[in-house]
């Protein structure tokens, strides 16, 4: 089955800096890669997703890049704000199976 | 509207109790999911329903019993739970496209404590 590794496990940045979270996957058949943000006491919220026919996708301060050859994808957050502080999960799916999640990254943005 | 609702928000139960968790969505999604999430861990898939039929059971103990009464509702019946079952239980839903994973939308979860 699919295996997703996520790094780093914790990330501390100053407000206004950029943050990058990286994930690698094992199943070359995976073709869907969502990113979820989970705030304390809440359910995961989809922030951006990408399919394997696209190399990059942007939504305001958030972007995701995908390298199918290397089997890794990354989340980029620019101009970070304190409200970006949360746990971020990447996930991958080969289509024939449901999502496999990474272990999560706790992002702390200090004012 | 991408809202999935779950009730109750919090639940405390003894090991001999029977309780149910409820999940509802009105997005017309035909796939619904139950996940279990322990602190500082990712969500762990328990069950998947596709068109109101159970399609995936990730070897979950029988003390957890899912039910999908109709296309908008998903229940999780709990009986004789153990303290280690204490966790956040998340419901999610998505479109159903066969061999393509569609976006899953999560509810806020039910925080369960088993005493």
C-alpha cells in the first residue's frame, strides 16, 4: 500500500516569513494529493489539492508543487500570519484506494 | 456549502454503555467515511460507505458498528468500548467517482472519552 512521509514534524517561523512542508510518497500510481489544516479542537480543513496532471497550483498565499518523477510534493505558505499556526497534513491517493496521510507538521508562526 | 455536521461534540461513556455518533451532509456526496484520530496523530480510516453500502472496513473491532440509513446520514454505534478507544472521531464525505479519489470534506468531530 501507499506510504507517505512528511517533514518537518515541527516548524517555527516569524510572521511574514515563508514556510515549506515536504512529503514523499511510495506508490507511483498515486494521482491525488490534498493538504489539510487542522486547528486545535477542530476537524481537518482542505486548504489546497493537486492532481498528477498538474505540476503546481496556487491559491493566494498557498501553493503546492508536485514532482512525479521524484515522488514528492510540497506545500508553500508565503507571508505567514499567526492564524496560519496549526497542524498540516499531506495525503496521497492512488485512486483505487482512499487517502494515506502523512504524520503531520505543527506550524507555529510567531508575531 | 461544504459542511459536514457531527453530533454530539463531546461524549463521555462508561465501558458498559451504548451510544451513537451521528454525521450529516447535504452536499449530495455518495461516499462517507469514519476516521479515528488520536492526539498528535493523523486521521486513521475506519469505514467507508459508497452509495449507502459498506465498501471498506479497516479491520475495526466489532464494538464499533457503522450504519448508513440514507445518503445524507452516517451513524457509528458504540458498545462495550475500552479506554483506549478514547479519541476524536471524524466523519467525512466526498463525491463518488469509482476509481478516482475525490476531495474529502471533514466534520468537526466528536471528542469521545471512555471511562
